[in-house]
C-alpha cells in the first residue's frame, strides 16, 4: 500500500479535472462515514431550541 507521501506526489501529477473529480469522490467517501450519533443529534436539537428562543450569537465579519 502506498504511503501518504507517495499518494500526495501522484495527486500532484493529476490534471485539474482529475483532482476535482478526486476531491468530489473523497468528499463523498468522508460524508458517507459521518454518522448522526445521539450526541450530535442532541446538539442539533439544542441549537434549534436556542434559535426558537432567539438565543443566538452574531458573528461580526
């Protein structure tokens, strides 16, 4: 199995279109590995409740 350094060197040799396709594929692989575990679901629910109660933080640019 190639090392990360070897893969990085091979990626540098790809065309822009090939790198974009690789990025798209890798993003899909990573997304598929994500799970909505109970802790993450609870954070989402707390966030929704905070929004409903207008407890929000504004980020200034």
